């Protein structure tokens, strides 16, 4: 976590990292506070989570258990802009090595469109949160932990994986591209707010994947 301490996530906005105790399986708790050049540190953390390190790729992960989209700063309440939100996710993605994963909760009010989109069978990578995770190189493929049972399971979350190698990324990328093309063909069945949020993300991801995989425009072979 110390490698991202002070990381710039916006114009005059940086991260303050605080590491807490370990849990019962050896993962470290952390919290992140936004610090601005003009107003100083926010009065509350923007997110809380856990980080784990281990010998094997799957043992290396970062989990955000709670994200505060609104918090007090200098006597007023501010909302995290989309650009800063995405940069926080991208910065956390820097901590995830090949074969590791990033988990982000989507039970908070700030992630409500992602939750609604997933309930309407939108591919995770086409949701606002999934798109940010893909941009952070932690979206080679996803697992949607959508059954929130409380206790140790915690909030609903997206688990996004970093590819093991280039071959892995290419194979999963083609599968993801096929899923996105299919979604764009049926996106009109989703609610208007889901369409507005997710269609642009899906289109941008299709463009990025086609360029990465050297797949020309047109039907997939």
C-alpha cells in the first residue's frame, strides 16, 4: 500500500493511506482518505478495504469493502467525481500483480447503477464499476458475488482478475468481446438509466478490445 501513498488522483487531490491491523487470516486492513491542496484532508475516509499478499498469484488481492461516494470536506458535503473515482480504482489496480484480483463492493449508494445493471444481466465489464476495473487492468474476467449474506461474506462485490500472461488476456478478451457485442444487441431491453450508463462503457470496451486483439470492425469470425 505504501507504493501508492500520495498518489495523485485529480487536480490537487491525492491519496492518504493508513494501514490497520491484520485480520484472522493475515490480510491487512486499510483506509484511504482524499487530501486536497486547497481544503486539506477530508473528514472521513473515501474507502476501506483489505490487502493480501501470498506466494501464489491467487493469494494476491485488494478488496474495497466500503466506498463513500459522498463525505464531509471543509464544512460541506462533496461527491467523488467520476474521474477521481476511476483514478482511485486505477491506483488500487497497481497493487495487483499478474494472476491476482481486485474486488470492489457495489452495495453502496454510490454504486447503485452498477448494482441495477448487473441485476438486468449487463456484462460486468459494461457497468460503470466494471469499466473502471477494466481500465485498471483488473478486468480480464469477472466474478459477480451478488448474494449478500452479511457476516464474513460482506457486501455484494465484483471480482476482477488481472491476466496471468498475454495468451490468457487474448483468450479471455475474445470471450469478453463476444459477450459485449451480444449485450449491445439487446441493450434496448434495459431501463433507460442503465442504457445511458452502460452502452457508452460497452462501446468503448469493444473498441479497446478490437484494437488490442487486432480484430477488425464487423462480425466476429
